[in-house]
């Protein structure tokens, strides 16, 4: 049986859903033009992953196999709706910027993958830790992409101007294709350097 720290490190880094399994990249490409958007999206995913994993694990013995996927989707949807309502009530501007992507957390492969691979087979506390780990790993990827895009696209970090008047913003960094290339480079660097994948 793995320790809690080992579960966290494994789900956040060793088996990171984005750079190891190439899951959940749609939102990584869509909402990372600003670091604040990336952070809020990441926190929403952490919340949804941790609590849905905990809940799915809690009722795993009473969930018939024939409806397991539907039950998991329903539980994930409930937590995502809470995130969506919270953002609309407290952070309306960011909610507008994130648009439909908050709602699409429901169908995010990372959440469904962790529910099926871990939460449905492990105890609630371990599933909660696994969800936090997977969410943190996902958030780190979003923040790295957001850092590069916001810095070069707007000359700022978290909305604070860090580039002087000499800096010319790169318009390509504001557009989604830039996120695709940054993510591809990040996956390539990590897999070659840390996982010794041959190219």
C-alpha cells in the first residue's frame, strides 16, 4: 500500500496526466493565454478531481458495474457545477474569459481517467490525495504554458507589466496555436530529459 506522499508524487509528476498520458489538453490549449485564467482553471480541476475521487471511492461498493460510468459522470458534474456557480458569483470576469471550458471539465479525460483507474479501486482518502496530485500536475502544466504566453503575448505576469516600453508583444502568443507548440515542446523536453524517451 502506497503512502499518501507517494500517491501524490506519482499522480502529480511520475504519471502526470498531461505530459505522460496526453490527456486533458483541450483546456491546456484554450485557457492559458493568461496566468490568472490558468490558475483558476487549475484550482477548479483540483477541487473537482479531489472531491469526485473521494465521493466515487466512498460509494464504489454500492455502484453497479452496469451504471458505474454514468454515476461517475454525475458525481463529477455536480462538483463542476459548484465550481461554475462559484466563479459566476464571485469572479464574473474570469468566468466569462474561461467561457464553456469550466463546464467541459465534466468531460475532461483526466477526471474520468482518475475516477476509473484509481478512485473506483482505492479508499476515499487515497483517492482524495490522488485527485489533488493529478490536479496539481495539470495545473503546473497550465501555469507553465500561461507564463510563456502571457509574458511574450502581453509583456505581463498575472496582469502585472514586467516588460518595458521596448518590448513588442508577440501576437501569435495570444492565439491558441502557440499553446499547442509550447505544450509539445514541454512534453518533448520532459520525456527526453526525465523519462529517457529516445527521439
